[in-house]
C-alpha cells in the first residue's frame, strides 16, 4: 500500500481503468441487442432492459463506494445475461423476468441467513457451469453460421478479434476492434441501415412477471448460483487479497434486492464481477487508498449508458443482424472457455459432462426443457456415481470461491 498521491495525476490510473471498463460496457451491450429479436422484444422492452442493466449497477456502485470507500463495482452479471438469452426459445419474456426476480430473492435470503456455503455443497458449481457451457455453445456456433453467409463483413470482424486477442488483451477486449472493423466492413458492403434520426431518452416498458414451474425450475437455480458463487464469492476473496475488507453480507443483500428490483424491466443478475473487480481493486487502479475512485467513475459511466438506452436500443435496426450475431459469438468465447474449465476441473466430472451434453440437446420431458434436466440429471449422476468426489467438494479447501 502507498500513501495517497496529490493532484490531477492521482486520478490518471482511475480514469485509465474506467476507460477499459467503458469498453467492456459497450461490448456487453451487443448481447441484448443481438438477442432482442429472438426474444420477441419491443423497443420499449429492450430499452427497459438496457436501462435496468446499467442504471441499477451504476446506482448501487455509487452507494457502496460512498458507504464503504472501497472499490465495490456492481455490474449486470454477464454470465446471467448470456444464460437468459439462451432461454428465449423455451420461456417467455415474463417467465424469464419472474425466474430472475425469484433468483434475486433467493440470493437475498441466502445473504440474510448466511447460507451461501450450503448452496455450494447442494448445487456444485461444476454442474452449473456444465449447463452454462451448453447454453453458450449455440452463440459460439452462431458466429460461424454468420461467417458462412457474410464472409466479408463477419470475416473481417473475426480477423480483427483474433488480432486483438493476440495484441490487445487483457487491457482492451478483443471484441472492440472486431466491432469497429465489422462496422467498417458492413458500411463498405452496404450492410448498415439508416442511423437513428435523433437521440431519444429511454422509455422503458414495465413487465408483469410470470412465475411458471418450468421457468422457476429451469432458470432460477442457475441464476442464483451464478450471482452468489460465480460472481460475488470470488470477487470478495480478491478484494480481501488486496487488503480490503468487503462487507460480504451487505453485498449479498444488495445483489439480491438489486436483482429483484432491476428484473422488473428485464431478467438479469446484479452482482460484483471478478474481472471488473480485478481492474478496479488491483494495482492498475493506482494507490490503494484511491482505488475506490475507479469503481465510482465506472458506476457513473454505467449510468450514462442507461440514460442513452433509448438510442442504444435503436442500434439493433441500424447494425446488420449477422454482425450482431457474430459479435455475441466472439463475446462469449471467454465465458465458454471459463465454463469448460470448470466442467473438467474436477473433482466432479461425470455429472458436469452429462449436464453439458443434456444442455445442448433438445431433451424435453413433462413440459420441462433441457436446461432443467441438465441440472437434475447432472446432480443425480454425480450424487450417485461420484460419491467420493461429492464428499471432496464439502471440504472448504476444495470448493474455494477463487475457483469459480
């Protein structure tokens, strides 16, 4: 730890980190834009989703930073966002909202009662990540479907992405040069529509949630684990390793309550994020005593995106859909790799692999789709066949949140 520097130079590391996170915010925006049509969203529903996704995280970040003066950056959980997007063909928009709100309530209760560790034993993260890997696979494959039909535009974006992976990451997400080059190629080949005529303020559309058995059993458990174990737990560990004292229980409570409230406009998970926390709480954010500034600035940027949500929602009609599909395929590569690593990391193997295989299938029994059966059968197989490995997961050293 170093003493707090003086003058405008003290803000330079915070500004640098904020710019990197602003790029990530733009990249994440491509996910709701790409799946809006598949989910059957109106412009008002898409606008509301974007407002809630960025506005809730921005407000909660500023509240946490003001209260604790620590780099507690709250974001819309990308894993949850991608998982929700993959369920568009199985569940209605209102069902997804209901399942997301219930997951937020579950995270809230777990935080209040300090039961998160028990969930880690009852619903092991490798099985959840097996389901997630299956959910993400379709988006990754969609990249190559788009490439086959639009070689010039998507091919240029893909080359830029690979070059970015080699030369720019981790400081700059490789999807950013892919977006820039893809838009340029689309413009040169006539793949862009007329841009929006004027900037519009967001007009979000409030949705009445639906609590269906299929949605609750399929989506709620996965969203709950992704918020509590995949996002909050490892972020808290990282903060502690950096010398901070994160308020673990309030973080869980705010994540749960934030998810419930924000999901009234669109399904999501409100949580800390390990990659974002690593930026705002790590050495790149400057002196230890000023790192909270990077989180505060990033929260303010998220609120700006929320204010511009009406304009952002209109970009769906401006950017060629094949390019959006390709961009989301590139954006999920890191998620897909992370999920696969968890599937094969052990000590559970058979259950997570079965969960992955079932999740990418068309299995449907008793009105319930493949994601539900991936969870149920993956858990059952591991519990019955991998008993020693299951018991090993009950050892805190084997299920450390840093592995999530």
